[in-house]
């Protein structure tokens, strides 16, 4: 074969993250993964790319829309189907499922872990997987060595492995926000989603679980050992942990609660005792709570904590001791914006807002929503007989007002679902008003 006819070899690990351009040089998105089909008696066929376009949306771009693939860039014909990528059962993701996979050499020389995969174009203008860059596994004479080998010399490439390592994929997730990591996990097959999730740090996994739908959260938690699952639940916001535990079978939920720290488990049990669509069921038990003699400087330091959600960081709840919920007497709130205008040594008791109307633990989501909207708040206190039980933030209300699996909807479908839900609520309100007038 002449130099001009020699096939182009592209390593997919390096291709991931490459920018996709249209024919006139405008940016379309970036490559996140490569989709392949395994066939009997032939090398795996590359059928398309998973491309992240504007809005962090991952879409499928068939190979028929690719003009050229070179290290450093991908040129497409500019046509993009904005429907969110959904993996089919016959498809395999190279970065998501093949990298870090273990294979066996047919000649019996040992096992190896895949660190990269090469694809090459054929005379039929197809792309197929051809070579593997592998690290030899421990136990063999070449342990730790890295070599390039033809795919035809190994077996087990298409097999599913429980608890498969996920170093390559996790390195791609570094720097992404929790909702974006959740989007990546949601697109993986369940066995791989569990494998990747189990290798995230406890705090990181807790943040990601808070962004996943109920079914995916249950699958991941079921795939963790009990002690690890309990540790992750302790890292979650109490209201999200309560929602997750409440969705599990009662026997599994009780075991998890028994393995959690007593204080954390008590918060979760208390939240589970309230109705799901009441202020008690919506609230978190861990807002920022300080005494009236704390200073503005202290309040700002607490607001800067990374573990405080943004919606709760805008408000400090001022109470008499004890400061753990349920607290002593609730005195009022201090808004972050007001605190920023005061000298650092100002005591919170001097700048209290006592006009915020708290809600009761049994007030419904409608009451909570009305007060948040009326007073332009991001959070509202929940009290009982003058003591602070917790706070409801606007993001928790939105989670319950949107359709149950809103995270998995495309924008157009979500718009239609919200419009339909709004219409139903409007009709119910109109009927209620008519009954009142009658």
C-alpha cells in the first residue's frame, strides 16, 4: 500500500475533547465519545460520535455527516440533530465502556487493561476499531508494560465486567459540575453507570445523586455496599437523602439508616415523617443558623462554605441557642445582600429582618411557592411554635413542581409538559374559585 493509500489511524482517547467544526470553520461542539457496533467475524464498526453542543447537550452525529477526522479537529457537514443522545442496546461507547476494560491475549500470554483504542478508515470509507494500546496486568512476565496490539489478538473486548475500572472516564469528568456528571452517567448502561459512580469520591457522588432521577439513584445505591451507601447519604443534603431513602424498599431503607451516624439518620427520619409536598417534606434541616451576637464577618464566612447550596447561602437564620435544628426561639433572618453593606463587626441582631413570614411544617407546597414568589426569596424558614425546624429553598420547590423525571426531558418536551401541568393547575384553581364563590 502506498503512502497515499495508507489508512488514517486515530486514537479515540486523544480524539475525546476535540472540537467539531462545520465546513466554514464555525464551532459545532466537541467530541465526547465514539459509538461502535460489535459484529461477528469483523472488527467493531464505528457508527458515529457523541458530540456535546451548546447547552451541555450531548447529541449523536452519524459518521455520514463527518467530512474529515484528524488529530486536533473534526470537520462535519454542519447538520446536527439536536435530539439528546440515547444509547441503544446494540451500541457500545468507547470512552464510557471500553477504556479501562480488561482483555485476554489469545496466545495465553496474559491479561491487559485498555488505555486507548485506535480506529482506522477502510477502502469502503468505513471506520473500524483496529488496535489497542494496553497496559499488561499484574501477574504476567510483562506486568506494567504498555504495548500496541491488534484487536484480533485479544478476547473479551465486548464482554460486560462488573466493577470495571473507570479511570479514563472519571478523568473526563474532572472539572464538570454535578448536573453535567449526572448527564454523563444517565447515558451509560446501568452496569457501567454503577461502576463509574462507585469510583467517585463520597462527597462528589452525593452531589451527583442529588441531580439524578429516582430510578438511577436507586440503581446506584443498590450497587454500593451498605457502609459506602450510608457514608454517601451522610454527605447529601438531608432533604435529598430523605427523598432517596423514602424511595427504597422499607427493609433496605432501615438498614441504611441504621448504618448512618445517629444525628444524620435522625434528620432523615424526621424529614420522612412529613408529607412529601409539605414544607416539612421539602425543607432541609441544615440552613445557616447563627445567634444574634454573631458578626457579619462570621455570617459571610458561613455563606462562603462550599457545602452550602447557593439558594441557602443568601440568607442567615438567626436563633437563640441551641443552633442545631430544631433550634431555640427563631428571631428573624439576615439577607446576604444587607450583610455585604454592613461593617464586618456588626452584630446580626442589629440588622434582622423580622418581616419574613415563616411557614409551618404542614403548610402545602402552594403556600410555600406563593410566599417565595411574593417576597422574591430564595429560601423561607419553617417553624413550629416559634422554633426553627429548617428552611425550604426555591430549588427544592422547583424539583417538586416540575415533572418527576424532568432531568431526562428534552427542552421541547419539557416545555410541553410544563405547559400541560400549568394548564391543569390553572383549571383546578378556577374550579376552586368557582366553588368558593358558589
